[in-house]
C-alpha cells in the first residue's frame, strides 16, 4: 500500500476546507436573503435603520461571499 496517502490522512477535513462548506453555503444564502430583503424596504423603513436608498442598493449589490468577518461568525 502506498504510504503517500497516509502522510496526510483526512487533510481535506482541515478547518477552512470541505468540512466547513455546508456552513459557508448556508451563511452565504442567509446573507443573500438579507440583502434581497434590504433592496425591497421602503424609504421609511430604511430611514428607521439609518440607511439611504443609495446605501441600501449598494449593500444589496454586493456578492453573498463579500461580507464582514463579524457577520460570518
């Protein structure tokens, strides 16, 4: 049996790789839903949370994976 396969057993399960993919996909989907909802708020609701229409649209246009670290947990 070749030993090269045993030198890094389960290397693909290290943090930040495939083991965390489901969590990352779910987080990206949640961010996408939040940004979609933000796009559809009316001006009164945007004023309540302290955003202008331009700021809301700018945030809504960002990619789901483009989120601050503190959002990702």
